[in-house]
C-alpha cells in the first residue's frame, strides 16, 4: 500500500516574461525551470513528476504545488494511490520482424535488430523489460518447417541481443511475431509447435532473465485452438529444462484485453496449466476507435480504464496474472490521460505484473506517433515523462 502526494494547480495572472511555449514543461517534482506559460495556455498537472503548458485558456498561468494525502483516484486522475509497482516495465524493441515477406532476408536491408544505445537509454531511465519480436520463417526455414533446425546466423543475432539486454540486468521476452501463421498458413500442429518451443527454450534455459512469449496476437482461429497451441508451447518449454522462466500466453482476436471475455479467450484460457506455476496471460490494448493502434486519436481520456476493466475482473476471478504486452497511443492530452489511467488501474488491481510500450526500434519513421526510439521518437517528449515514468 502506498499513498502518493497530490498536486494542486493554482492559476494566477502574471507577466508573460520567460514564459514556456505551449506543450513545454512547466512544473513537476524537481523542476527548476519556468512555471509561466505563454498566453493562451495553462500549466496543467499531468502527474507528480510533470506539468505541461496546454492550450485552452486566455490567461497565462503559474503552477504551484501543495501536498495533500489522497486515498483514491478517479479514472484518468493524475494521482494514483494504493498501487503496486509492476515487476516488469519496458518497451517493445521492434525491427527483427520487419520485411515480413523477405525470407530469410538480409540483416540491415530487410530487418534490423535493436540498437544497444536504445537498450542503454531505457535501462538508464529505470526500465527493466524488453520485448523483442522476431520472424519465425527467419529462425526456422519453411523448407524444414517450424520443428526444424534453426538458422545459425539469425539465432546468433537474436542471442546477441538477448545477452546484451540481460547483461544490463533487464528481462527480455522472445516474441515470435507471426500471429499464429507460418509460411503463409495457420499453425495447426500442436506437436510441431511444441517442438519449436522445446528447441527455442533449450537455447536460453540457463538464462533466468529470458521470458518466453508464446506467439504474438493469434487471430482468425477459435479461442480453443489458440489455447491448445499455447498449452503445447508451455509443455515444450518446461520439457526443455527451462523451469524457472516466466511464460506469456496470448489468446485469439489479437489477444485484446477489451475482447478477452467476449472472444472466448476467458473460457478457454482459464484452463492453462504450468507445472511450475509461472505463466501469465498476455493481452494487448490500444485506445483508438477500433483498438488497432493505428490512429493517434484516443476515444476519450478514460478509455484506458474502460477497456481494461473486464480483463482485470477476469484475472481476479480466475486467480491469474496479466501482462500488457503492447500499449500505445498518440501524443495528445486525451491519450496521455488514457494511458496514465490504464496504468493506474492496473497497478491498483494487483493482478497485472507488467506492461511494455509499442514501440521502440531504429527503423520507425519520424512521423510514427507511438515511436519511443531515442532520441527523437514522438512518444519521448510527452508520453514518456507524463504517462510512463510515473509508473516505474
């Protein structure tokens, strides 16, 4: 249990001298810069660590802080009390799954692995988790099938990335980013899929900071099929000798949190079995109109809390742990509030063990709204300090 300090904003008229431009920082714990906003904007508290000049008023303002103990927080509130920190918190390091139609493809042309400097940046911020997507067809050639031998070159690159991350003391989730599709066809053989995971987990069974993410966003298949394949993977991972690592399982319908129950995943995945009792349910959630994560606008400032509510209730009712493997949103006030509200509700629930932002990665274009790749990803200036850092 933890009680946080609430921040109160007082608006008073002042001279515009040394004013902060709209969208700039104007306050927060430890802030020593100007607290005066340009005319036409107001210094608004986003969280205890960050206040920002936002448009919407004709009066220049100063942000002043006072302390007040709070015992609860409304959805979207900037104060989050009585919460439990995530065990894992970080980012997706996207790139090795790029150029999906080029098999095996060429490193540096069709796909790329994460930059060590990017890993260093987030570790320096206090993040301790990285989800690394990769393409199955590059690791196991279609000519031999998913139960076949690994490509030594691609495995070497993947292993180098894993070792760099875990050498920094962080956790890394291996994520076959295939949507339960391999060689342009749905994966149907539980025995082959189990063998794939037995082989892959065997490569990393001695590294306790490696996490096994069974399959990114299965879709177009029944929840019962997704469950059977995930259960086979869990069996294969444990059979490899990887007994201590966390396993993340994902459901059908893109493993969406907002459709977890309605898609049938709730009924199916309640039966997941792990002899080591170290498996969590991975869900993904975006806050745009269709939940696809392809639009910068969010439905509302409270949509984060709303779209996670049913999944959180299911996790509690089934004594399960959840992991939000993908979350992303635009750089605007509604989205920042939605993300902050989502994280607050998750940490207050006690059933979510972690989350990772989508996405970092060296090849995201400059205008990709949820890019958090340093130094200039669009999510760094506002989303990182306002909606992510407070929940570390």
